[in-house]
C-alpha cells in the first residue's frame, strides 16, 4: 500500500518534470525565433531546454528575441521550482529512511505472496507476542497483522513478516495470503474485534483453521457460528494454570521448563499418511530409534485416543500421533509419516 503511494508520488513528479520539458521544447520552437527571423528545430529547442533547466551556463543556441527571453525567464523559474521540489522530496525520503523502509516493505510483500500453508497472527499484544515466539521457536511460517503503527515500527529491525492494517478487512487478509494459509490466530484485545476477523477469514477461506481468543463465556457460541474452530478463554486458562501451580507444582515446572528450553522440546501432532507407517504396529516402526521422538498418544480417525500406546498398538492411515520431541526430531517423524 505505502509502496504504491511512493510510486504514485514519484510518477507525479516525473510527469510534472516531463511537462516542463515539453513546454520548454514547444515554447522555444514557437517563440525562440520570433524577432530574429531564424526558426528553431526540435533538437535546438530540446538542447536549449536542457541547458536552461540544468543551469550549466552555456550560451544560447540561437540569438533570442524579446519573446524568447521572457519565455526563458519563466521556464527557469518554473523549471527550477519543479527540480528543487523533486530533489527535496527524494532527499527527505532518503534522509528519513522512508525510501529504504518502503523498498523493504515491497520485498516483504513479495515474500508474503510466496507463502503457503502458513499461519496468520492477528494482534501483536501480550498474547500475540507469545504466539509469535512459539511459532518462531518451532520454525513455522507466519505473517503478523496489527494496525498499531508504533507496534509495527518496532518489528522493522526483525525478521518477522508483517502487515500494518485492520485484520477484519478483506484486502488486509488477502494481502496476508488467507486463501493459502493453514491457520489464523485471532488475538485482538476485544471479543467483537476477533469475531469480525473470524467472520471475514471464514468467508475468504472455507478450510482455514481458526483459533480465537475469547474473554466472555457467553461469546463462545457466537464464535462457533461465525466459523471459529476453537476458542480459548484466557481467563479460564489462567485459572487452570494457577491451580496447577498450587496442586502439582513439579508438573507445572516441567512444562514451563520445556517451553523455555533452548532445545525447543514440544508436544506435536503428526498425521499418518497412507503409506510408510500405516498398517504397522508402533514397535515395527521403530520411530524412537529412527527419529528420537517419543509417541505419547495416538488418536484414531474416529476420535478414540490411546494414551501411552504399547508396542503392539496398530497405526492406521489418517491417525494422529501425539509426539514429544525437538524440532528436528518432529520434522524427521513427519517425513516418515508422509512416506
């Protein structure tokens, strides 16, 4: 958007400069020879226009009559005004870093357009920043949308792909690649704002997975009717977490340590393809030996979950493996499951 504004500004500047040159050439061809009896050719008029606007101090191409001299005065005033404005505009853009920022914006838009099966995060508040960090730690492709200019400026020095704008607008979500996205996080401060984003996202992509923050319990059904796949009550999660810290502090500490550990150990979902692992027992796959990841649960296609599966547990196509491992281990497991 901003790059387009810069392009229009530069285009207008070039257009005005071109008009000044055209007026100069036409003026000299019509007025240059008045009072001298010598006609000016196009090349003569063009040359005179260039040296006049450039103020290089060369002499006149042909002797000028009174009309030609008066025209030259106005051409110098008008031309120098346009040239000075252009120089000031470009210098300001470079000095303030605006040009570099807009060029970076153009490259970023190009990178965003190449994404597929990525995630869109709406909102860079406290919740949004935790989502972003987890996506970064697990090496997931994502785009951030936030309409706060100051928040967006802070991200310019980072490697985050982002868009400044209202996430509930069709054009902004389309710019973020909603049609090709795998999922979208609605992490705006208010329920009504998240609800609008859910509605818009579901209209633009019937298959995208939508997870939304929810504050009011009464809003849950509204989110589902709007198209959300899952809503997360931050108050409820906070309450459960405080209770866990009180009742089972060691387990809570373990989960905390796992999230902060630089090895990025995580529980992950891994879908089983039609070949490779399908039809084999867990023992036959030797997954832990091959990948280092540990399968802690298996969910069948009908939704039944087997916790802490034994070696003779059969793995079927379409099942979901709930695995514990680092990023490389999980990627290796995904590679095996898709064969």
